[in-house]
């Protein structure tokens, strides 16, 4: 191919893009994909996490010749995938507790090392609650020791499995069942939150990346890259949740794209603590466009709306855009 | 080979001889010397390709152990006191999953008030966690029980705690015959896991189980514990053949209990762990004076050898259970298990809580128990060497003023002004 293809030439981010050469096809579009998280699971319609996990695991399997052991934190992904006697996992998979996916994965990695099985790789996964809150200390330990584990956080910005409660990753003003949209300061508070990709970068680990289910080709590429590296790696994937966000199930991808295009969820890669790649915003949108189609932000709109809060959220997006240099032509 | 060696070091060398694949460690006194020694042994290449991992908490220590064991690696860790409590969630998880992890608990008191010294409130708090619990009476048995523990854990696919009194055993220098690796190999075969995370044969482990099978999974955990009551005696016998000594230490009976002058004993002292040494001295003293005293130690507290305890104690006239932990609001822990063993038999039994937070259990105090038991002046439940005056002063202060201040600090102040 003489001219490199840009996806927007066909107006879509479709992963099975027919214009692509064979070597550029996504793992998911191949007939020999492993279906590691296979159909029949109990995720809600439009679940971003189910989609993300499927792409992540198939890409990890493709990158390792099918030699992946997966460790799962307690959460939606664990619950909807293994209502025994049914399991959706077509790879060796283990769930232990809510807060220990990282150290269990460490245990798997060191057991494999002791057995001389460097060909088998370990992927740990959890939601934002299991990652930024209850599993944070153990995850930091895994980073600091540079254990040979890829940890994937599927961030849907609250504790969805327990019925939508605030986590350390819940954005300001969002309504959850522990941050009700009532009173003088409706929704989640305007605090710093816990930016785990940046915290992961501060550990100086070999690879940190953010990704989104709005760009599955990019997600796959990042998993593939992560699997080519040894040591602690962290991938933070934004996965909209129709139930918790109060959104239409067919708008999951759109929401994920708006999160990125508004600047609220920057997509980037970092190696050893330094940002190496960032995905430029293609067509910037105001945060309103992203927020107004989500019921969790409904209290910010309408006659009783809250312009002050919307401005504050826009300021967060603007800060991200400046900090990560998200505007301008792709590098 | 006999050598003068610290208890912790003897345990570490014995664990090393068991050739674990993964050892994870988080420092907490009085367990630290064990993992320190294992780090050195690993680095010196004395444990094959063993991986030693310094984790950031006990919660992670047990979690690493879970992942490692589920990947088919022989896995060991050690902890104590607050550390054991900090890992309670994965401790239960490990037994529920049926992972044959071996862990040393260097018994130490649980705070508050913070206290680094010995009692058994830590491991006693985990008596219903589904782990097998073996209690060592001296350093030789502390070391040897680890070999038995790995074998037992792997036969049953169940985790095992080896409990040894902190400082009293861990930091004591004694003459120990540290098991030769060649002999250990004879006794402990290669680990063949029942369940393993393997890309060649993928399984899901740790699925959600609802009311339809949860009881059955839990029943099987109980069943395996009962099975251990059969297997421990068999393994003990085998151990004795290979090592020419019993894993349970002096006066061992089938690895389940220890019996000292029980045949004709009228007063029997029952205990777990290192206090048995002092108790046996007290028994000797009383025997010299013509008193028919005896002692029974519980080596296997989980599973609890109900039949052996019943057979050993049913002819006694008085039983005194000396416990290094208790159940606030009720009384004894070990003694309630003994009551279960003796159900339907009417024997006078007293529970004495002793040695909390490192308070020495003296030969004098133990000997007095026998006298008191004989003359009927030992209450059903009491605290050995309780400073009654100190307690009463604080209770009085509580009555006099609402804002009486922090309790522990008040007591220390009173002690200081004596």
C-alpha cells in the first residue's frame, strides 16, 4: 500500500474495514479469533465492558499464540461471565476477590517464572472500583515491583455491579446512588478524583495507555503492544455503562467517542513515565454534547440546570486538552 | 544433623528443604526471621528456582499465594497477629478455593492495645477459616510440622497453618535436627495440583456459586477437614519411619494430640503450643508428690480430633484448659471444643486464660492450678495472675467520672505510680 490509510477516509472507525490490508486487519475481524469471552454471557445490552474485555482478551491471545492466563477482580465482568455451570471464558481464568486481581496475577506470573514457562502471559482485569479504590494498594505494589502482568481497568466510572455507587473514578457532578442529584451540591463532588493512568505513569512502569471502546482498532493495537513488553503494564479503557450512566444501549460507542472528542478522556500512551503518543481530537465538541445524553447528568440541564457546573466540567476538558496537547493535526 | 539454631531459622531451612516454588513475604514481628532467612536461601540458590516476592501487605501476600498455588506452584508464606487479620479475606478465599498453601503463624497478640508479644488470639480468630491448624509444642516440632503440612495440604488440596508461639519459639535457640533435604524428598513427593490454570486445558476458577451448590462446596471443605483426621495419623507414621522421630514432638499421639501421663491421670491440664513444656514440668512435680496429674496437648486444632480428645480425657476427674486466647463475652475457645468432645460425660472442667500479650506463664502458677483444681477452688473461668487491684481501680475511675480517659493508658499510669 503506497498511501497509508487514515480511518476517517471512509468516515468510520469500523475495525473490520475492508479497505485495510491483511496485515492491518483487526484481530476481531479475523475468522481465527479466539472468542476468549464468548457469547451467551449476562452483560446488559450495550455493555461497554463486555465489548472492551472481548477485544482485549482476543488481542492478548493473538499476541501470545493463545497462551494467556486471565485474573479477574470481583465486579460486573466476573459476575456476568461466570454464572456457573456456564462460563464465557475460553481461556484459563481465575477470580479470587474484589481487591486482589493484581497480586493474584503476580502470583500467577511468579509461579510461571518458577516453572520456566516464560511463554505463558498474565492479564489481570477489573473495573474502576476494583482498580482505583479497593485494589489500589496491591496494584501499586504490582507496579512498583514491575511484575510481569498486564493490568486492564475497564472504567465505567462507578460501582455498577453493586447498583451504581460512587467510586474514586466517578466524574464530578455525576449522579450515582451515593451521590444523589439533590441538595445544594447535587451529584459527585468536584474533587481531584484518582487519575490512575497518571499514577501508573508515576511508577515509571514500561507501558501505560488509555483507550476507549470508541476506537477498538487502537485498543487492540495497545494490547498487542503491551503483550510485546515484559514487566508491569497498565491499560485504562473507558467503557460506558448504559445502566449506570442512564444512556441508550445503542449509544455506548458514541458516548465513548464524545468523551474523547470533548477532551474529558484523553487517549495516550506512555513508556517509563513519559508520554510517547497522544490521540488528537478529530472534531472537538463541547462537554455539553457528551453530558446531555446521559441521565446521570440530567440535573445539569433544562430550566433548573447548572451552568456553573457545566463550565467547571468544560474547564476540566480544556485543562486536559492543554496538558496532553490534544488539538491540532495528528503527529 | 543436630545444631544449635534459632526456631525461625530452623523453620526457614525446613521450608527450604520442602522446595517451594514461590515464597511471598511481608514483614511483621515475630515472623520476620523466617522470611529473612528464606530470602537469603533463595538468593543463594538453595531452593532451586524458587521465587521470593516482597509484597506490600499481608493482603497481597495471601493473594500472591492464591495466584501462585492455582498455577501449580508449591507456595509458602508466613505472618502473625495484625498481619493475619489484614489477610483474612484471602485466607478464607484460599481455603474456599481449596489451594494447598502452607503458612506459618508466629503467634502474637492482636491489638488494641498494640502488643508484639505472644498469645494465640491471632490464629484462634481464624479457627473457622477452613484452614487446617497445627500447633507446635517446641522448635523441633515447629520445623517438622511444616514438612507434614506441605504433604497434608497437597494430598487434600487444602491450606495449612503451622502455628508456633511468637518469640517463645521463633526466637529461641535450641538444639534442632533440621531435616535433611534428601529425607524430605523421600517424604514429600512433587506437587501435583488438583486444579491448575493452564492454557492447554483452560478452566474457570472462582465462579459465583449460588444457593444451589454453596452448601455442598462448604460441606466438602468440612469433609476434607474430617478426612485430615484420618490422613494425619497415616502421615505421622510415615514421617516417623523416614525421620526416626514424630512430627508432633515429644509424647505425640498420631500427630493429632500429645499425651503425657494420661493413663491414670485424675487432673489433666490441656493446652496448645509451647506452654506444654511448662505444663509437663508441673505434672512431673505433682507426680513426685503422689498427685496423679497428666497433660494433653492439641496438635491438630483444625480439624479438632473429637474422638481422640474424648478417649484421652473421659477418665479424668478434673480438667483444666489453659488457653492463650479467649472469646470475650463467653469464655474459653479450646474448652468449648473439648466440651463438645466430652458431650454426655460429666467431668469438672475449668478454663484458665493465661499468657495474654506475652505475660509469662510460670511453673508456679501452673502448679497452683493443679492444687486449686484438686481442692475445688478453681472457678469455671478465670484469668491467670490477673492484677485485680489494677482492674478495680480503673472500674472505680469509670464510676467516678464520665470522661475517665483511655483505659490502657490509665492502667499503665497506675502501674507506673506503684
